[in-house]
C-alpha cells in the first residue's frame, strides 16, 4: 500500500522506516496490546520447559491465553513454532494459570479457562508467501499480522486473512509435526461462520437475514473484523460491538453497551444486565422477518461508534 500526506492538491509520499530490532516491535505491542487486540498483558519473556515465549496475554472475552511472537526475519516455520508453543501451553496448563495469578494478583481457576480458544499471534514487518500459505487452513489457530512504521510517526498493523475451507488435518507432514498438530487440534477449536450458518436447526430465511444484516454492518466502516466464536459471531472494531447467535427461527444479538447507554425509543431491546447471557453488553435483540433493519442499524451504529471511541 502506498501512503501519502495530502497538502491541498499535492500528495507527499509517506516513507516506511524499518524497525531496528524485534525488541522494538515487542515493546510497542506490549504497551498497546489492549488497544491493538483487546487483550490483557500478562508477562514478557516467559520461560516454560526451556522455551522462551515473547509475550503472554489473556483474552478476557474468551477466557483464554494468547501467545504473541515477534519476527524480524523470515527464515522460520510458522506451523512448527506455532503448534510447538500451543502444545507447550496445553501440556502445562497449571504453569500458565499460576503465572497469571502471580503477575496479575488475581484469582484464576484452571477450569475457568477455555483452553479450546488458545491461539498464537505472529507479528512481523514481512511474511513470505510460503509462510502465509502455510496457515491457509480454516482450523489453524494462528494469526499473522504485518507491522509497518512510517516517517510521520504512523504505525500500521495488517492482518493476513485466510479463505480456505480445507482442514490442516488433510495435509501430510513429518511424523513429529503431525503428532503435535493432531494433539493440539483435538483440544483447540477454530470456529468459522459456516459452523453457525450451516447448523441443521437454522432455516433458510434466517441465513438470508444474517447475510443482509452482515452486509449492513460491514457497511458501517472498513475497520470491522468478523470474529466467529463458539456461541456467536462477533463483529469487532476495537472490541466486539455486536454479537450474533443463530436460533431456529430468528437471530439473537447483543449490543456491547452498558445499561443506560443505548438510545432505543421503540424499546426493541431487552435489558439483560441482571441475567446471564451470551455475547457482550447489556442489551439483547431478537431479530426475525418482521424486524425493521433500518431501526436495528440505528441501534447497532451506537455500539459501533462507542467501541471506536466516538461519543
């Protein structure tokens, strides 16, 4: 991508500046990990069983651990390192829980962690085509983020998106790697939109309703990420601003606003602030054939603006 700074009708190029070291990238990310990924920083340079993990974080929304690794060069295997570290995490669960308790001074029970949502984030100024292709499977629990810094102080993070419907279990690897992959895959689950949309209970008109709603939501801005989870599909800006769950004859949504923050003159939303529910926020919306989608988007946009920092 070419970036320019506009001075009336003149475009002046914004040049990229290389990071000097991996540590420079690591420091930048660790000090802004909540803003970047919605994660809670736990510890830097964690050593477990002779392996050194660059950054350990915790995902409060999904109650799971996230490992972040930084790379300045390109001579390494994403698959080998990623699955080795996830296997390390899953085989030493108590160590990670104790590390969290020690660093955060908060209680965390092993049974309260959703180990199936464990994942690895790789961050580098550049990934090779081979590295990108190596994670091009629907069920690989890794994310590749390219980071660039520019002459005017701007920094950009760009996530590599995979579109494959193939499972990593269908490929042949050497025996050691294959065994690790199989063990991790049995416990770690990467959810897709299809897991929700293609449930037997979901009627055709509900699928069509979701696609129309999704198109409208994505039309709010180009900074929206679709994040499928076990119980719902989240639409994320800084954090999730709307979560969508599929039922047999309707969609159920939760807007990520606290009680009293939503302007809902038609009282379409249900207050769920005092009861248990899926998703984020205190407002639940049931959507069916008769729902006014224009009014619904009026409600969703309030949460979108809130999660982006707008008042």
